[in-house]
């Protein structure tokens, strides 16, 4: 018996991405659910064009909680969770459709993801194959409640699909800088709430290690100029994360909730 599929997406001001994302799943999905954080652009209009179920929220509880909200609104147990800057390839859509023609053997599936960085898809640097768990039965899995870098927490067997998901993560360097600022702030807040510690030397050391890991250990140099730029931006993002954590501790004092070492 065919298993119906709900595609769930969270959005905020994604008019430049959402149409292509929804077009890539419109023939695959039995239902599309969009939870939108009060977009000021045409995001909600585009979602309606594809017949999506839309819920608009005014608060921002973090990525994990927002994605769990989207999952809770779906009417089907099988969920494909996407970000607005992701695209399901025709090959991946066909593979998922074949999988759901009957009851799948596993309860969750990881998908290889190919990510775009300022002009090219990155093949090394730790970015590919970037397996992400996005297809799952919601009776056996849910998102972590992390503010950022949320992940699906499965129970039961986890399988892997072969066809890639495309991720247009960074269109240009302005996008890199803007996203780096947002994510480093959210990551610093998350680390603070976990009781992690930081200082300036630690921030510098984490940043340097991020560059070495990306460019040398994960052979980012094979990705050419973009590989070097990516390694630098990974180093910067990591440095800012721990620098902002240090500043949060200076401003608020140590978090007593879950005190631990970094």
C-alpha cells in the first residue's frame, strides 16, 4: 500500500528560493506544509500557489522547535523535511516515490546532499557526501530542540538513499557573511545555555582548527578557489561563535543551567 508523503518547510522571507523548492516536490508530495515566521515578502503567496497548508507564527523558538511544529501540522506519517534553499532532484523524487509504494523497511532515511558555495557545488571540504536525515516516519522520529544545527533523532533502523538533494546554501559572499553572523550568534546562544566556556585564545584556536580541518584534512584544496574561501569562512564562523560566547559570558555571567567545560 502506498505511503502518503507530507513535505514540511519552515520559512522567513524566502521568496527567492521557495518557488524552485516547491516546484521540485509538487509531483511527489501528497501534502505541503509551510510554517512561516511572518515573512514580509511574497513567501506566503508563493506557498499558496502550490496549495500548501500555511501556518504563520510571530515567535521564533529556534530551528528545532519550529520544524517540530511543521511536522505536527502534517496529516501523514511519512515526512520529507526541506529547507527553502534545497531542491529535490528528479532522480531523488523517483527514488522516494518508489520507496513509498509499499511500507519501507526502515523508519528513517538519510539523503546525500550536494551544497553550492559561491559559484560551484563543493565536492570535498567535508561537504560531500553530506548525509542528512530528512525522510522519516514521524511516529518514530522528531527534530532535536536545538536553536540551530537541529537534527532528526530517529528510533529504529536508518537507511540511505542514493540520489542527491541539492542545497543552494551560499549564492555569493554577501550571503556568506549574513548567514555567518546569524548562525554564529544562534550557536553562541546555544553553547551558552549548555554552560560551555570560552575565551579569546580558545576562539582563535577553534577558528584555526576549523581552517586546517576543512582545507587540509578534508582536502578542501581540491575544490579550488571556492575551497580556500570556504575554509576561511568556516574558520571565521567558528571564531565568531566562540568569541560571541565569550562576550555573552562577560555580559550575563556564567550560565548555571548546565555548567560544563567546552
